[in-house]
């Protein structure tokens, strides 16, 4: 159905993909694997008409085609679900799907509400018997992230795509929602469609794929049938070396708290509870994991801990590391301004690296200074001009950033280039390097491996475990359930702003999935 012949794409002097040849068959789910920078997204953007190849050709049904734009791709029956949603937040579900349809496929050029909403309902029922159900009248900005993902899939189905590209489609879904999605994909495969599936979750890849292709550094290194390989083999092919297993969890030796949340309530912009009577303790030498579907209070919880949300009821307490075990006292940090909290031994890896984690026009060295402990370290107090304000020791700053670049495997030609020139994975590494470099007593990590490849994920996991081993407290909030299960000593599920202890169900994915959608509770 789809064939790539000797495809090469260059950006200036950098070769993103080099002489890649791949063949995709209809009625198959073909997965594309590779590290960040391996060329997966570039290749898919070439198929979807966002980029044009420098060399090579693309064939559909044995005919050479020139896909000069996404409009041409849609006319050829190609749909793409992007990892970062391409939705208009202020419009409804029905309006977004209407806009995604080419003019030739619309029944009417004028938007008609009833007609558009009926189309959404028909799509939901036709594909998976309602497993993609979503309210056609709801505005995108009112929907949780999981339902926004459904809208992206429905957009692709609305154009009757024969070739469907899914870029990390399960990143924000619960286990049950993933099962529902896979049933939908099974139906689309049975209908003869080609599904190109991009994912870094090897367990899912092994479960859903017919064929798997691996890219490494812009080269096609292998294609295999799923029954002829294993997750370990695929990981090794992706990064060029075996991936060690995550360290086994050890019993927590200390019961000393580092952070306590006591019955906190936080209101959202509509004055409704975003967090409702939440209680939790993070102890030294442990990782506490919070699982849940995005949009259930995770961001509000993180912002509350960092002083970015007002606590209406309850308290947040921090326990400094210099307190003796026999005389543990706490600092009340409820509603303390963020710039004061950052002076304490806190580390913070935010969920949105572009908005909250980096100043994109700043250099990597300048972004290091966003951690106030690093800023103090690199002040030049001996300068004649220091009395006028902040004077930096630029040589020391560049040297420190260069060390972190090497230690955290940040792939960059220079520490002085702006952060917006890095890939998403490398941007995340800059944040992690900045926050772990000061050895914080408490680390809040929100989706710390989002956008990272398998090799980098393994490294970040080991870094979090290293913080645990050093008797520091780690709170991990992640939409990756596998990550929470692998790393956490204790597990909570967050749903509708409420925390539920779920450690006893770490081996029961079905029960965890029910808790994540509010069908079961075990609140403490």
C-alpha cells in the first residue's frame, strides 16, 4: 500500500534520515521505533506532506506520488494523529472535526451544528462501538487530555483515511482506554487500513503490532515480524546496546518525613475543588508515585506544592534535612511564594518544559541559573561592579553547564545555543540536570521522562532511584503507569482531585484502571 524508496532528508548540513527504504502493507499495524533524533517524526512528516524529501520517492498503491502538503496527504487518504494535539481549544469537538475535513468531503460548505454533531456520534459508534465516545458539544479546552486524544483520532477517521499514522497515541490513556483503543485499531486493521504506530512503550508495541521497524541515527537498521523478536532485542537495536533493568525496590529504612500534605483543598478557576481533602506524606529514602489520567488534579497538586496555587484549606509542611532524628520539626510552607520555596532544598521538574521549565530563547547556561542555588553558586562577588547588582562568573557558569551536558548526555553542539534549538528530549534533560545538580532533599518530578527515548528514560529512572538511595524524598507524578509501578515504593491514584492509596494493587492493572476512572476507591 505504501512504500518509501531511498528517502533522504537534510536540514542544512544535518542528515535527519538517510536512504531509508520501507514497505508498509494494508491490513497491518506497522510500528516505528527509535530514539529521539532517530528520524521517526521526520519520516512521518514526509509521508504527511509537512516536509519534502531531498532524495528518494514515495509510492502509494505502486504509484509515485508527490505529497507537497497535508492537504494532498488527506486527499490521498493519509491521516495523522500528532503527539501534540492539533486542536482549536475554544471550539467544540464537532467544530474541530468539521474543520479537519477537506472541502470535497463535506456535505455542506456551511457549518451546520446538528449535521456536524451527528457526524461525531456516527464516528463514535462506527469505530469501536462507542469506545471513542466524546460529547460533540463540549469545547476542547473543557475536556481532559484523554478525551482530547479521542478527538484527534476521530478527526483522522472523519477523513476516511486508508493510512493512519498514530504518534504516541497511548501516552495519556488509562489501561482500560488503551485496551479500548487497541480494539478500535483491531477493527481498522480488519477493514484493510494501514496503521503506522509510533510508541516507546515496548509492551504495547509487542501486543498490537504485526511488523516493527527500527531507526537509529537516521538509518533503517531492521524490520521484523513481531513474533520473531522480543522487547529486549528491540531496545538493544534502538540504542545500540543492552538496556539494564530498573533497580529492584528496597525496603524504606527511614520513616522521617520530608514533605507532608494535610487535608488540602484547592479551587479551580470556576471555584470548584481541583483538589479535595488530599493527604499524603513523602518520606526520606522513598519514591511516592501518583498515577492518574491527565486532568484530574495532577498539575494543581504540583503547583500547590510549589506555591503556584492557593490552598483554601489544609497545610503543606517541609522538613529540613538538618533536623536530628530525635527532634524532628517542620516548616509550614502553605501558600509561601514560589521564589521563597525555591530557596529551600526543593527540586522541581515541571510537566510542561516549554512553559514552566525553560526560557526557550535563553542559552543552556542561562537556563541553569533558573535554579536559585545555581545562581548563588555562579555569582562573581569579587567583581568591582558587584555593588551595582548581579554579576555572573561566566567562565564558571559555562564550565558547570559543560559538566552537566556530559553527565546527563545532553546532545548539543554548545552550551551557549538557545534552548529552543534542542529536541524535546534534550530540553527535558537540561531541566533534569539543573534540578538534580543541587542534590535537593525533596524532588517533585512531573512526567520527567515525557519526550525521552528508551536510553534517556533508563538514565532518568536511575537518577530518581539514586536520589532515593541518598535518603532524599521523591514525589513522582506521571501519566506513564508503567513508570509509576516500576519506581514507586508507595502508589496513590488521583481521580477528580482526590488521592487514593493504591500500593496494594500494583500487580492488579485492572483494579488500578478502575480507580483511575473513578469506578473503585480505597481512600485512606
